[in-house]
């Protein structure tokens, strides 16, 4: 905390201008006066501090935005705080906030961002590994499917060729059966014709032989 001396008459307009331009930060409804006494000057301004709890008291210095102070007590619209140098001064209560300033939170936020970034990188690496594994599995399955389809196509071709050869063999067998049947029919017809001829010639020969025997007698 910087406690530089200023003349009240010359700095009063600046004080009112700063108060009018500041960002109002309200204390949480559940926060009690006897809770944590740690406060921070609002990030939105550098504010003047006074020697008493009203605008009528003289300005005794300034507090910079985000500066850490200890809340001693409140009186009306003002709060008495103790800075790092140990001096107790009064500041408008609306110029205090119960969360650390941006300058103090920034390293913590950066640390959190770094931790989250590392965690996200780990998650990203894990997912990339899993996706790569799944892709490799898909590729191997696709290769296996392609091989099976190729083998099936070859088997289909062999089956089609075997069916074609079977039809040709069946056609040849049908022709051979017809030829065998024709031969059997021709052979049977020849036997029947020979039998018929023998049946016609044999009685004639017997009659001729008998007639000759009768002449010799």
C-alpha cells in the first residue's frame, strides 16, 4: 500500500471522479462481517483512502487495484482496512472485494490452464491411440474380408466350371447310353433274325435229309 500525502481540497474532485467511474463489486450475501477479514481492492481502480469513515475526512494515500488488505471494521459506507505497511485507513466499502485480484489470480489460472492442457493432451493421446488401434483392427478386418471375397469368387468360378463339366459329362453319358441301347437293339434284332432264319431253314433241311434217307432205303 502506498500512503502518499495529498491535499484534500485539490484531490477531492479526483476522488469523486474515481468513485463515479469504479466498478461496483458487492460482497456475497452469505458473507458475514466476522468471517474472513481478508479483502482485496477492486481491480477496476486505484482508490484514495481517508483518515475517517466519511468523505469529510482528509485523504491520506491511495491503494492500488488488486492490493491485499485486512478488514478491521465497517462503519456506514466505509470500511477500515490495514495494508501491508501496517497503517489503518478508511476506504469505501464498495471498493473492496472478497476474491483475490486479477494479478494474484493470474498465476493460479495459468497453473490451472497448464494442468488442464496437460490433462487434455493426455486424453487426446489416449484417444488417438485407441482410434489408431481401432483403425488397425478395421484395416485388418477389411483385409480379411477382401481375402474371403477373393476366395469366394475363386470358389464360385470353380463351382461354375465344375457344373459346366458335369453338364457336358451328363450329355456325353446320354449319348453313350443311346449308342449302347442302339447296339443292344441291333444285337437283339440280329439274334431274332438269325433265329427266324434258322427256324425257316432247319425244317426244310430236315425234310430234304429225310427224303434222301427214304430214297436210299
